[in-house]
C-alpha cells in the first residue's frame, strides 16, 4: 500500500520524465519542425537532437525539405487564334524556408497549382495554335520565370516545371484532320495537273521535233530531186541513153510500189521496156 509521500514522489518522477520528453525533439533527416512559443512562431528545428522549453514551446508544423512533385491538373486553354487545347504540367518544388511556407500562404500546394494553371493560360493565350504545339521549351521557360518570383515569397524554390501534355481538343483534332486531308487532296490535284502539263509539253515538243525532221527530210529529198533533174537535163543534151535509164528506173519503182498495195493483184511490165520509155519520152516531147 502506497503512502501519500510515496505517491507524491512517483507523481513528481512521472512529471519529470514527461517534461524531459516534451523538451527533447529528434528531427529526422529530410524534415524541419516549426516551433511556436505560446502560439507565436519561435524557431525552426533542423534535423537532429533539439531542446525546447516544455509546456511553452510546441511543434506546430512538420515540413519536408525533400523535393515535392506537384501534378498540375489538365485544363482547357484558348489560344490567340481561338483554338482550344488541353494542357497540363508538373512542377518540382523545394521548401527552403518552412516558416514562410506555413505562415505565408494557407495551403502552398493548392496555391502553386493555381498559380501554374493561371500562368499557363496566360502564356498559351498569347500564342497561335501551331506555335503552342511546337514550343514546349519556350512555354516551360516563360512559365518558370513567371512563377519563380511569386513562390519565393513563400519560402519555396521552383526547381523546374515541365509541360506534360499539350494537345488540341477533340473538336480541333477533327478539324485539323479534315484540313490535313484537304491539303493532301489539293497537293495530289496540283501534282496531277503538273504531270498532265509536263506530258502535254513533251508531246508537243515531240510533234514539233517530228515536224522539223519531216521538213528537213522533204528538203533533202527536194535537193536530191533537183540534183537528179539537173543531171538528167545535162545527160539529155549529150544523148538519150542516160535519160532512158533514169526514166526506166523511175518506171520500175512506180510499178513495184503499185504491186505492194493491197488492191494490186497482177502488175504487167512491158516486154520491151526501153521502147516503152522512149514512147513516154516522145509523149513528153509533144
């Protein structure tokens, strides 16, 4: 049975143990504790063994000093050319001043998410659709510059911010697909037209070259005929034998061509060809 004096001693011993436990704080690595004294900010405890005044000092907040990943929800953004795109991001932050983070803003996570969304809408809203889809690095740079100064007032450092997705809305995707299809059809039509034009030019060039060759051939034949006629005329002055030979050759050629036609069945040559040729010469002489 405990006596009153022993009970008091045990009570005081328990009180001392509890008081010492309340005055000793072990802060793990990667965290900092914000201490309030009588309801007012007093100090920030670093990792390791720390001593505070029991009953006066209390640990109000336990803040991590490790990098925090904030997923920025997707949102619809209207570009400068009135196109709707869906974009989201991810931010990497680090709390360098825990007391500012807990006392400077109600909820720093929600505040940063809202700030990133607002800044992202503002940046993309000043760009055309094509520029927004092709300029992730520029958007990232502007976004980081826009929010770094604001969150530094809360004791938070922005390590980096990345644009995860930036895609046109379903309506815009359908419109872009139709536009791309129309553009491909237009290019195909232009290609076919250029091909037809090239073919027509080549055909015309071919006809022109053929006509030129035909004309040159006719000129050559005419020169040959003129030369032959001249020689025949010269031969006729010296005697009738050369003239008979030439006319006979022409007569035989004409008969042969007549025999080669489809309508020709029998071609009869005169038995006395020289006499026939002299008859022609006599007829021509009259």
